[in-house]
C-alpha cells in the first residue's frame, strides 16, 4: 500500500515512444530511502493517448519490462494507476499499450449498505471504514463521524460481515477470525472526519444526505458524500466529502469541501478517550498519531491524520451533547488537527489506522509508517517517459 502522489515528469526521454508500435515505455523511480512496495503511481491518460491509440474492444494495459501484464485501473479522473512495487532507491521499467480487457482481483471496495440503515462502508486489503447515512438518524440520532473496522486479513469482508450480522450468524462486534468493529463514534468526528472550527467551537453536521460511487476497484475506490447545508455561526455552508482508498494503504484520502466566501478554520478530529490513551503530535510535519486505549475486545489500535497543506495547531476539545432521539446526555473529547480552508479550495488530508494484529506491533512502528507516508507526499515517485 501507500498512496497516490502527483508525478514528477523528467524532461529527458530515456526511451523512444512510437505510435507505430502503439506503446509508451516509462521508468518509475523511488527517490526515497524507504520501500514503497504498495504505493500506486498515476499516469495521466492525456500524456499517452496520442501514442497509445485504442481500437475496437481493446483497453489500456500495463506490462513489466519482461512483458507480463500487471493489475491496473483507469480512474474516473482519467489516469492509469498501478503498483510498481519499488524498494528504496529502486527504479523499474514498464510498458503501457493496448490489450484485451482482463479481470483483476479487487483490492478495494465500497458500497451503500441500504440494508443496514444507509451505512456507507469502504475497505481495502488492509483496513475498513464506514460513514453513517440518513436512515440511522431516527433510531440513533445524528452522527457524521467516521467509524473504523479493525481488520486482520487481506480479504474484502464488508459484504460478509454485514450479511452474517444481519442474519444473526455472527456479530461483527466480535472477532471471528478476521477482525471486528470495536470503535465508538457517537456524536463525534470518530476516526478523522472534519468539521468547521469557528470561534473555538466544532460545528457538527448530521449524517450524510446522499452518496455517489465514482469508481470501485480493483486498485482504488472513490466515492462522494454530500451533506445538508450546515449553520456555522449564523452562515449557511454546503458540505461534501470525496473519499478515496488505495490498495495497500492504511489511510483514506479525504477531500473536504465547504462553500465559503472567506477563509474558515476547519478541524479533523480523533475521539479522545478518558483514560489509557496517548497522543503523538508533530505539528511542524503535519501529522497526529493517537493510541486508542485497550478495550476488553481489542488493543494496540493506532489512529492517525496527515495534513499535507500543514497544521495550524493541535487542540484537545471537549463538549457536551444531548441525543435528540433518546434524550441521553453525552460528553466527547477530540484530538483536533486545525487547518484553514480557502474559498473554492477544498482541504485534502488523510486519515486511517494501524493495528498490532495486522502489521504494527507497537505505536512506534505505526508512527514510522506515518512518517514515511508524510515524507512520500513531498517526494513523489518519479516517472520518466
């Protein structure tokens, strides 16, 4: 896994590109001193469409230098993506050409769960998440935070877990060998959702109002959640979240958009528990790591948020609420990463988690992953044509 970054295109041509053989040869290089084995690379279709011409039923395919076809995907925003699997400092050559359509095993997936009160759930071969939909408000009250499901399998489990839970076969709140849902969200931002942070206060919206799947694997799943207009200190603001998850990544990418006419502070937050947790905040490098306290069902869960545009500050915020459905009072605290959105410029950030049962024995191991992830955002994979 890792993430998608904008590409650095070299000026020099290392390989000849000819429309006669209908292919483009490229080299992808890892400039970092750490492995980037799961990270995806993006090739804009507009850069190769004049050299690789589709005909009849053929599609774009990606081959290794040895001629083996590897999994790839055409994204909704017209890019070819694939995993070059690069070790530190390594470079590899690939060929983009045309071929017959092929089915690749999906490593990402997401869908609207109409049968479970409009949940929207998404996952890859490492992690799983969900957001709450409109049908849940009548029974549970509003909650527009992100939930996480702790996975310890590379299998896609969303459909299976929901089916078994709804049929009474087994609950996804128990670990039946693949992980479980043990994260508590309530009236909070959960595991890294965002809200306006104006006059020292979080302005929470309700559950999403509508959803749209933009693409669904095999290497990237992207969808858009739209929310009702939100009152922010007397001003009506429209809100949407476009979320994508790549194969192998621990983190979802979130593009959060508010319709505003002047800059507005916003904050993505992780629920802070009362006891047994710890916070690692590196504001100057734009990331926050939070160690969830152990529960009777799970321990060693580490959450994180990364803000490529930078953080203004890290804040611990506490507030009280009353659930409008059951009238119960609740008290919530967050570890907030505060940044600013400019008019017509959405905020892009990343949120996700690691678990000791699936690759991260200690919080230090997870923080190293987050450090490398953050560094990779400033050191894109280099693509030479």
